[in-house]
DNA sequence: AAGGAGAGCAACCGCACGGCT
DNA sequence: TAGCCGTGCGGTTGCTCTCCT
C-alpha cells in the first residue's frame, strides 16, 4: 500500500480496524488500484469517515467524498458502502419469510430491477436482494425447482425468448394430488414442443457451447443479448400452473422448469436438498443418492411396470386414507391397450402428477429426438440409468401417461448416461450410490421375493421401484416455495402407525433431510410430507404385499 | 482432525442509461 | 450536443464459513 497524500485516510490507516467481517465473505483483500484508490473491505475507520461526511454533506455527489473527506475510495465505492452498509435503518440478517415472499412478488413484477425492489423493501438494499435472488436461483436450479410459486404471477415482459428447444407448457389446470380427484375434473395440460435439432439433447453435458439462452439470472427486461453458459434456460413464464383448492392447502403455481439442469448442476453436492434414497434397511449407513430434488408425488402416478411384464390390472384407483391424515387418491390406471413399442409419438392425455405433486393431463407431442431417446433407452438394458428411464418410458408409454418428472427422469438418465459415457461402473455407482446401497437393494429384492405372493409381475415392478429409488430424487414440499432450502421436516415419521407395517419405518424409506438452520418448515409442510410419504408407502405396500 | 469443495457474502468492475449543465 | 455525474445492473472476485469425505 502506498501513500495517499497525507489524507485523513492515512490517519485512519494508523489505527486500521479489522475489516468488516459481518458474517462470511468479503470483497477480497485490500488492494490499491492504479489510480491510488483503495479497494477491498472497508475498515471501521473508513466507515466512520464516510458516515461523518454524509452526515455533514448529505448523500450524493459521491466523487466529492474522496476529495473532501480524504477517504481514499472512489465515489462509487463510497456510494456502495453507504447504501449497502452505513445507511440508517438498514435491516441486516436473513430475509424473513415475509420478505422472501415480497421479493418473489416484486421480482415477478419488475424482473431484475433490484433498486426498484429495494425501494419497496424497507431496510434492504439492491445488492442484498440481488445476492439473495441469485443465490435462490442457483439453489432452486440445483434442486431442479421453479422459481416462482403459483400465486405469484410474473407480470413483467420477457425480453428474450428461449432458443433452446424445450417442452413449453402452454396451458394447464391441475389438481392437488393430495385432494381427492373429483369426477370429470380431469385437468388439461399442453406442451408446446419447440423445434429441436436432431443432435441436440436435453441434459447433455456442455460439451459444446450452448445456444443463447435466457438465464434465470438475467433480467427479463434486459435487452442486451445474454450468453450465459452457467445455467440452462429456465423460463418461469412458460410453466405449469397448478392449483390447490383446499383451504388448508395453499394455492400455488408450479412453474415447471423446462427440461433443464444437466447433470453437473443436478449432481453437485447440495446441502439443502432433499435426498431420496432406496428403502432403508438395517445397516444402511448413509444416504448417497446423487439425485436431487424432484417430486415424489410423481412416483405415485407412474405405472411402474416392466414393459414385458405388464400386470393385467385395468383402471384401478385406490384411495389411501390415513387416520391422521387427509385422504387422497392416486390415480393408478393400468391401461393394457397401449400400442406396442416403439411409438413414433406420444399422445398424452391422461392424468399424471406434476413435479409439484399436481395432477396433469397432457396433450403433447414430444420432440422426435426425445422419442428416439426414449426408445434408445428402452433398448439399453444394461445401464441402470437407462433401465430406469426405459422403465419409466415404458410405463408412460403403456399408460399414455407421462409426467414432467417422467420427462426429467428420462433426461436425467440421459445425462447420467452421457456423463458416464456408457460406463457401467460409473452408472452403478451413480444409481446405487454405493455398494452398501446395492446390497440394500439386493436385500430388498430377496425380501420382496420372499414376501410377494404373486408372480413375477410384482417382482419386476419392485425392481422398477428399486431402480427408481436409486435414481429418483426426492419430493419437494409445496410449502417449500417460500423456503429455498427445500428441506423438510422429519416430523412425518412420528406417531403414525399402519396396519401392516410400522409406518415410521416405512417413512424412513423416504428420508427427508432436515437441517436445523431452517426453522421455517411449516406444519403444513410436515403434514404434506407426511401425507405424501404415507401415500407412497401405501402405494408400495399395496403393490408389493 | 485435516483437507477439500461448495455456499454465502461483500465488494468490485464494466457498461449502460438518464439527468443536468 | 457533448460531457459530467450519479445510478442501476450483470457479472466477477476472493474471502470466510460450513459441510463432507
């Protein structure tokens, strides 16, 4: 550090206090720019100087601060410091749920207009909001979750359009999967299939530069071209909208992400995410599923059957009622009139559950390459990820049903496959996570074989489940919309019993990560998780017992 | 217990834009 | 009209902290 003309700053330096260390991070080490101005963390002395100056002269004309106060900082830096840290009535600390909610609303309304948003969030700065938003975006991207809750409608215009082909939902009306499905209320849902290059594939690793895309981090108002490569495109506008109609169940919009998140993001370690693991048995030490959040309710809607062992169960719908939980139904329509594989097109019109747990009905044509991908997966039996994908594809095909999760699972399987380069060992590790889990699944195999009174159909269904357990990420609670953590409470496992199985044990088959720092888990979330898990457990119990 | 990886954060830079002179 | 200034924003950097192995 060099001289600075004997300014007040020089005096401050004599008693330089530790840089502001208000909780992690920092702007880097202290450096001096080519213009002799200091950079880096501000000291308390600098803060004092700046505060005194502003108190005396008021805000504005920041370039004069350096001249008049002796602060060896550029005006811009002074303004930033004042605005972000020294200004009175600044609210520090984590955002409250109300503030988070407000940010969502404001962002939906204004886009990346941080200052504008900050003006409506007393005590919060634009930088703070920006950091929060970017963190949220990254987090939810990692979790493969949409950004906006249902009741927050994005009202700002979209300046850029997606250029990456994707399934773009057009219209949807959905239903709470935790609500009984009423007669004749089949929701409708449409996908707009954008053109896709035959060589393009969702979720492929970025081996080549991705096409220009709308970044979730970019401002919808922004007019300059964005070529962000860090994130796959997510269009929060073109999303699924679902509605929870129950008074006890908040209404929300599920902004279903376009097929996004290649393996790198999805498979990165994420401390907040929910992890879904195979059924837990004794000696299972850890939960190493590398897959991240998706919605468990989808699983319940799948027709998890081996394509060669389709059970002759037609149109069965079961109602699962827990004494402590609201009843709900999982539509389980087994339609064995499905056309033979392969099919050139998906004609999807039946109900299925959304990634948010809502029931969708789809009228869609998938991109041709996606269909071919599916077919390819079906033909690849050795690769577990492909098996899982093929299983799901077959199930979807057979039932004319296909959910967003199904798509995503297939695509994640693609991604895995692409990442593993067809390496079975990697795939094995990836799906099963570890030899421990494989052992667990093997044990589960034996258990099912010994307990199943039916023929091999159920066993193959079980195998499909097992594969899914290894590959399907966990659910997201609806109430996680306003919680970035995506964490859920484990409270669902308490005090619940079932006729045939200890439901606590069953619930433990669907472990939900609970991290102490997030105490915002509402009772609703717990109920929801509980309801879901109970439902899933029932499904499994019914299928395999 | 130690090291690595990742998350979160403060601060910075470059650019763009608008108001004022 | 041009230049200055303040402001807003996207993106980046580098630090600390936390978690995982």
